[in-house]
């Protein structure tokens, strides 16, 4: 279905931009060809056969020859290709096609084209996005002022608070307990879960009062640290950094962090109230818990209520952050939880970058962003006929992800779906709506501290981080696990801080502070 004009009406509506330009389709009278590298997950269908890309070609008259590299082989092959600098494609497609270090390194070397002027002249959707959301433009702008990659933005389905807690209210009712609101009350409730046959099967020893996944981002125990100061729910890159105003803070050297480690060991881990297996479980094992005939988990850390499956999901309700000994608490949030500075890049071998940026800009029309992320209208989505869309039923025998990834690039594409798009133009899926509501009703008012967002750093700073970051984070996480599981934080604290300082902690924080101030500072 070729449209003569795409007037970007959805961008006008969603972003409130009054001067978005019209884009004429097809983009070229004669079929144009480009060669792009694409990283494919095991779930992905063949890009040559995906309905999304067939429709995009029909609309734009641009044909793509895909160099498909499986996820397991991608980084090695990509690194060899970039290092050699030969047989380059016209571009790299998808948020995992390049990393932030690649963008800065190969952009500054000229292997990747600066996109600033191309976006300004030929990409009205991206231009409108940057005008309405300057933080997105900041995120993709390299230290030299150039943009070498378009963004990935998917803000809206679940909000910006990753970590939640779910408690078994059936157990609470059986034992005559209320939801806890303080750390002391939480200890009382978990002790009852441990000792009083909370699942009602006659065996008071088979309950797990609380479970978590160490360093598992939203499933980590670090949310409880907020009861003592800064939260430490790790972001996906695991850097332990939060913003206190515009100041970058490394949480694991703060007094509240030390207090939290001591308190959690003495009152929870040493008492058998939190599952010690949480330190070693992988995600698959974590998600496989609680699948028996009777629930055996009292409280779990999660992204969503179905993290431990749906067998006993109805027994659980959200739990607000616990107040600490001083009556206050906090929770962490991240503006970049679903934003990345890598989406699509054009190389210096591309003969027609103006046309290629027009092609990729089409993905940033919310109508096409929606289909790239959630699947094509008429297959994965239903057109309600009033400017809104709904989810189609998943075919029997397929999971939601299998259904979505078969015909679209799903959560990996160069897209921009902002938070105001969900719940208005497209309904949230039931799981995402529940997550969104939980964040708004239980966590938002406690989300005081933001985790440091995604940023592009200079090649020099990336090189410096590569020398110190791994050792700093490895040592921090090693001691974090030791103190929670076995105690000793007070005796070892001074030596621990001194060792981090000798590893280059001051430089580590300064690099992030400089990058944040340059990209986002007021």
C-alpha cells in the first residue's frame, strides 16, 4: 500500500509539534538498494520475509539487502568488520547493532557519518522528536557535538521504574497480618512466613519468605537500600550511580549503603528471611520458582507480577517501598530504562545518505514505530477505525514474543514511542498496564533518585573507563554479596573504601559527572 503523502499526523498529535514537515512517498521513483547489517535474535523471523519490511519497501520504494548475523556471533563479527574497515555496509540497523563506544570511536574516525545536517534537512520525524524531547537529542549527541546514530526510545508501556515488590496476600490473610510499611514490620511479616506454615500445607518449613536475584537489575535486593539513603537497584549496565540533583553519586561508598548492608544482614539474611540462593540464581532459575501446586514464595523482587509465572500470580499484590528507621525511604528510577543512544548509523561508503536517512526516518513516525515494535497492523495489531489500535489475539501454540518477533523487528528497531502514545493511541497490554499502574500508585512518590542515564562519552573517557570500571564494579559487587550474606561491613569498610580509591574510583565518578554535565547539565 503506497501512500502519496505521509503527513506525520500522529507525530503532530502525540508530540504536540506544529511544524512537522510532510514526507512524500515513495521516497524515490526508481527502486533504490541499500545493504544493512542486522543483528537477529533466535526469536526473530527472517527479515527478508517479515511483513514489516515488506510494507516498508512498498511504501518507500527502497529495497534492503540484509546482512543477517545471529545474536550469538554478532559482537565478534561486528568488531572484526569495524577493525578491518573493509566491506562495510551502508548502515547498521537496530539498537544492538553498535554500542556507544563504537559510535564515538568510529564516528570520530569518519567511518560513521555525522547525521546532524541530514536529520535537520531530511528527517522531519526525528527533528520533531528532538524538539519535543531535547533529552533524547542530548543522549545521542557525541562529545564532539555530532550525532552518529539515531536513538531507540520506548518509554511508555511500563514507566521508568523497573524494580517492584510483590507480596503474597493469601499468606498475610491466613496469618492475620497486614502489609508491612516499615523495615521492622517487614521483618515481622517475613518471620511469620518462615515459622507459621504460611502456605497452609501443614509443613512450616517449606516456605521461602523472600526471594531475589542478586545483580539482577529490577529483581535485585537493592531497592531496600533506599530505606537508608540512596537506593541501589542496579541498572542494566550495573554502575551503581545515582543523581542527587545534578551530582553523580557512587552509592556503594555512602554511609547509608554501609548501614543498609549491616541492617539487611543482621535482620534478614542471618535470620533466614531472604533466600540465599538469590546470590547465585540465573534468570531462568529465578523465573521458574513458585510453579508447584502450592505457592512457596512470600515476597519477591520483580519487573512484573508474572516474573515467577502465572500459576500463583493472583495471590500477590504490590508492596510499597519500606520506610527506614528514620521514617523515610526512596526508590530509584531511570529516564533511559527504555532509551538507547544506538538505533541506526550510516557509514562512509553509503552513496546516498540523504535517501537512507529519509528511509530510516519513516521508522520514527509513531505509526511505523508502533508496527516495528509491536507488529504490523492487521496481524499483530487491530485498527479500531478511530485512530487507535489494540492488540490482536496471540495464535494458539505461540507465545506473545514469538508472534511479535515473527513479523516485526520488535524491541530492537530504531523507533520512538513516547509515554503519551501508550494508553491513548495504543492500549497497553494487560501486563504493561498493571506495571504502569503499580508504578504510579505504589512507587512514583518514592522515586526520588534517578540512575545516571545513557550517555555517549569521548574515546579518551571510554578508554579510561575500560581500564578501571570492570575492577571497580567486580570488587564492589563481591563485597556487597559478602556483607549481605555473611556480615562484616563495619570491620571492613575503611579498607574497602581505600581499595576502591586506589582502583581509580575518583576518576570513575568524575568521568560520569563530566559526561552527564555536558549532556544534561543545566
